[in-house]
């Protein structure tokens, strides 16, 4: 399996992370990509540089106001003269009736759902190249590759059409799915990150052409807390085109595989032409956020199960944070996929 990757992700190097009122350094660091690359090397995956697709793929998913905000944010913030080293909102209007703000502090609050997405001088460039990585992988699948892995950083599945959150700015998995829809009438997105893919769900919630499935730690105790429950099935034309499978804290390999079997059955019933896997590795028993307890061998089983779905597949890197086992878990997941294919 080929892997798409760019070193330009390093321009995004956030520091701020608020955990239960305590400020820590974020776990979404450039070193994540180094550990993932080490895992790729053990599997001898050929690295492919991304094609620059421009704003088009991003504009198919995100609003013009949001893209303009992200592109202009750092310069406007810096021009304030007394602002901090990262952009972190101190107001969140939560979309009660109001007026779209013109001041950068107001726009920052309008376009962020939480404090988990600090913006720095290189964030926009890194977020853009992550979308190019995802779109390149999708294009390679359209061009005939059976499956391609996209090493995206920053991740994307918490980003809504016009909201950043949870380390995410642009929704790489949604952008890959929309790119695949240039040929396929229906596409499925299967999110196996430990966190619910709330941004992806929100983007497609009222659509019937993209089936969104998320297997994740139960949001009654885990981020994002207010989305990701089993009763959320879509709305309007999209009613029935969203499936959430929340799992109890500490669920291990067997419980996870049971959930994946349920997801696979639902995807087959939808009959898509292609599959995007939001490939989080933070369900690991060694992940610092400790929501689920999947082993390295469990990731091998997950990879094999994903392969047996039998669709052209783009695997988009989502979570998986700084643990010593991160590269090994990626290698296991991809080798499981390849062996079963």
C-alpha cells in the first residue's frame, strides 16, 4: 500500500491544551508524524508527495467564511499587537441568533467549538497540505489503486463545515469522501478513532449520499460529550445515513471487533462505491487518553476486517497520540489490511 505524506505538517506546532482546567502541552505534536513514519518504514510503504489541489476540494466541504477566516487568522491576530503566541478563543457564541463578527477575536470564537484547536503562524499551511494529502490519496484510488494511506496532520474529523475543534481545522476524511464522489454516487466513511467523528457527522447529517459510521468511546464519559450517541441517525434526507456505535470505557479487542462487524453489515446494506476510513489509532490500550483498550494485535484484526469490506479504500490518519506503541499499531493495522486483501 502506498502512503501519501508531506513534511509541511511541521509548520503546525501547537502548545496549548486545556484538560479539566489544567493547561498542558498538547499531545498533537509534530512528533506524532515521526512515530507514524517509523511504523510505515517497517512495512516498506512507498511514500508519495501530495499534489497541490488548491482550494477546490476544501471548498466542497467548508464554508467560504470559514476558509477566509483560517487563511487570514494569524495575520489579523498578530496585528492586534498585544495578543498571545497562539489563537485561543475566549468567547463561543454557540450560534444563538447573532451577527457574524468582523473582529478577529469574535471570528475566532464563532469558528471554534472548543479550546482544543490553537492556531499558530503555520496552522493554515499545515491544514491545507493535510487536505492535499487526503485528496491525493483519494485521487490515487480513483486512478486505480486498491487502497492508499494518507498520513494527515493535523487530523480532521472533529472539524465541521465552519467550526474547528478537537485538534482539527479542515475535515480531511470528508474532503476525501467528496473527492471520491466525483465518480461514486455513494461513499461510506467509517471512523475508528476513539473519539466520535462529530464534525464528519455534522457535515453529512442531512445527506443520503454519504453514509457516516463511527465506533468510539461512549460520549457520556469521553470527548466530544454532546455528540456521538446511538440515537443520532441523521435528519431530513439523511435520516438513517448515520450510525454511531459508542463503546464502554476499556473495551478491548473482542468487543471492538463485534462493533466493527455491525458497522460492516450496515455499510454493505448502504452499498457504496468506495470507502474512507478515518483511521484513528487512539483506541489503543497505551494511548495517553485511555478511552478503549485495543492491543497491537487488535489493530491487525481491525485492518483485516476493513480490507474484507471489499471496497476501494482511502485510509486517512486521524488520532493516535504520543505513545511508544504508535508506529507499531499503524504497521499492524496496515499489514492486517494487506494480508486480508
